[in-house]
């Protein structure tokens, strides 16, 4: 996922470059305009350290300019790529407050959605993704935004709405490398905790007998990577927070337990 995230930020920076070229106003000098455009080129090229230096100098010289919002946005992109996530979020928030070009606001909010998702703030991620998901470009790597919006909706317990986003990925991006993960997530109505996979019904039943207080249902038969197997599942949790709380209790007895999907 980290590689896909980098591709997303690279695509966004490439798409914003024409905006910078078109929107520079006479409020800054020709040298200032060239400085900002060169900094955008550095972000595009992956020279993030140099881009950060150039953008900071630009903001020192033109802190209240029309272009300051764009500079903060580019600075946020460069900082994301250098793992300065807290500073990147501050830059994106500053850019959002100053953004008076709709396309800039669009990309800033999308970047904030990605940051929120990566720190597992699914409520905030869902809010930002949801506002602009219908306007997303129908090309890679923006399929990640649909997918992450779906994951955020699942985490919040909005399962049907999540399937809508997963369906969009399957329909709009049939060649996407994340399709197997999307298909694995599709069609669920709740989270559960997987306690173990076993090669026979008897082995699975032995675990159930050791956990009578959990009142486990009969083992489910599923097809895994190594063929058919029997799985013990515990609970039905409508949102991720509930499942995580239950998992904390379960792993004291079954360390290998994990949440599905």
C-alpha cells in the first residue's frame, strides 16, 4: 500500500502543475512565480528535500500572497513523501483555509483524507472522501481513494455504502492491482474475529470445546489458499471499534486471533 500511496501523491502533484502555471497572479514577482513553478517541478521529480527548502523560502517572501495556499499544498505533498506527516497535515490545513480555486481545494481535501485514513481516523477520512468521491478521475491511482473510502465506511459500520465504493473499483478499474483485496472485502455485513483454521472438523471442534464460555457457532467451511478448511469465528461486530475492543480480550487467550474482513 505504501507504494500505491506514493503513486497517488505523485499523480496529484502532476495534475496540479498546470494549475500553478495558470493561476500565478501579478501579486508576486516574476522571480517568485518562477520559484514556485520550479518547486512544483522538484516535487514532480521526487526531489522532495530541495522542494521543501524552495517552498519554505517562497513562503517567507510571500506569506500572504494568493499563491501561498498552493505553496503550502506542495509543501504538504513533499513532506508526506519524507514522512513528515504531522507537518504535512498542518500545511494541507493551511492550504485549505487559503484555497480559493476549486480544484486546489479538491486535491487538498483528498490529501487530508489520505492522511486521516493512514492514521486510522476513519470518520474524518470518510467525510473528506465522501465529499469528493463522485468527482474523482476514472484512472489509476485514484482507485485507491474509492477503495479507502469503502474501507472507511466499513470501519464506521456502513456496510452497504462500502459495497457501492468497492463496486466502483471493480467496474471502473478492472485491471487494478488491488482487485483481489476489493473482492475479499465485498459483501460483508459485520466484522468477526477469526480464532483459528483447521484441516478437519474435529480439530476445530476441540478449540470450541476449550472456549465454551464464548458460545462459538459451528465451524465454517471455507476455501483458503491451501484448500478447504474449517474456521472458528467469534462475534458479529457492526463497526471496527467494537471488533478491536473484543480482539483485545480474545488475544489474551488466543494470541493468533485477528479481525475479519
